[in-house]
């Protein structure tokens, strides 16, 4: 096969162009600190990096979901803690009112009854506590959980949050689960407090004794709800630690795939530069001087 000057020139220019491209690629990796400057550099690694980035986005979304869940539970726990303090005051008033020897004045009984109704109003406000724009004890319904009359306005649906792959946790307790179910011989805590206020105002020791027991039962239910929220909060805390560890691992793996080894990249830049300079010198001996002068 006869090798012509034009063939030699095209081959030499092609080799020089490839050498210069390799040098530019190595320089780009150093300047961007990225081993994958384009998909064609390493298709397999690029596919892996894209998958890792998608996993990281999912992990970040899960982390935001966990933060939201913890905020919801913290808000609900604060409302229940305040409600239990109010129930403790209501019990003190019930004990004082039941002492007929100490409270015989009708005006004093009316004052105690008014204080019990004030506690009932405080509990209603706590029951309508919201996190953001959502009522924490309302299930998935919109609006407030309880009306001014103490009627539950929500539903029994759970508010779920994604906390791990294929794992969700209910972050809410509904009003009836916390404050009792309205109706029946006992009713919810708002009915108990209203009946307690009526019994204190009328001076009925029998009714006060019965409502005192109902008050204890309502307090026990609210305490159990607080424990349940604490258990869920601890579970979310563990899930958050695991999610943060998984997210850190993914970012580390992505860095190993995408980020460039600076020392290795510097060595490759110098090697490509030497190779390119050598190719120029060799080409100068076989190509026209005018062209090589231009290339230099």
C-alpha cells in the first residue's frame, strides 16, 4: 500500500487532535473537580452516578418528611402536656369542692364551677392546636378539631409520613383517642368537665364523686396518649439517624464515582502534555515546516 503525503498529514493531525483532546479533558477534570465531565467519558460510571443522585434526592425528601413528622409530634406532645397540667388543676378543684365542710357558700361553689369551665375552654383550645395549617388532632379533615360546643369535627384517618423505604408511620392521634369519645354514660373530657361544673355549682356530692372518677379516667387516657406520642417520636428519632447515615453513605459513594483524584489528575495532565509535545516534535520532522510553525 502506498502511503501518500496527504495520508500522513491527515493521520498526524488526527493523532495531534486526539492528544490535545486528552490533555484538555484532564485539565477540565482538575478545574471542575469532576471525573465525569460528560456522559461519554465513562457511560457505566455516569449511569451509577445518576442512580445515586436519584437515591440522594429520595433520601433528602425522606429527611424532610421525618422533620415534618417530628414537628407534628412535638406540637401534639406540647398540647397534651399543657392539657395534663390543666387536668391536674381540675382535679384539685374537684377535691376542694367535694369537701362540703370547706365549701358551703353558694357563691364559692359558683366560682369553682366557673374555674372548671375555664379549664374546659383551655382544653378545647389545646384540642384545636395546629401544626402549620393542619389541626394535629383532626385526622385528615380540614378545619378545627372541635367546635366551641366541644363537638368533634374531624375523622379517624391517620396522617402518615414516609420514614424509610416502604415504611410509613402515623404521626397523629385523633381527638377521640386523646380526649375520649362523646356520648354515653361517661363521654369525652369536655362533657366530664361540664358535668363536674354543674355538680359543683349544685353542691351534689354524689355527682361530684362520680365525675371525679370520670376525670381520673380521662386523665389516664390523655397520659396514655402522651406515652404513645413519645414512643412514636423515639422511633422517628432512630429513623432519622439511619436516614442521615444512609444519605452520608450515598454522598460518599457518589463522590468516589464523580470526584476526581487531584494527584492522579495532575500526573495525567503532565503525561498528556509531554505526550502532546513529543507528538508535535515528531510531526515537525515529517510535515511541512510552515504547517508545523503554525501548530507550534
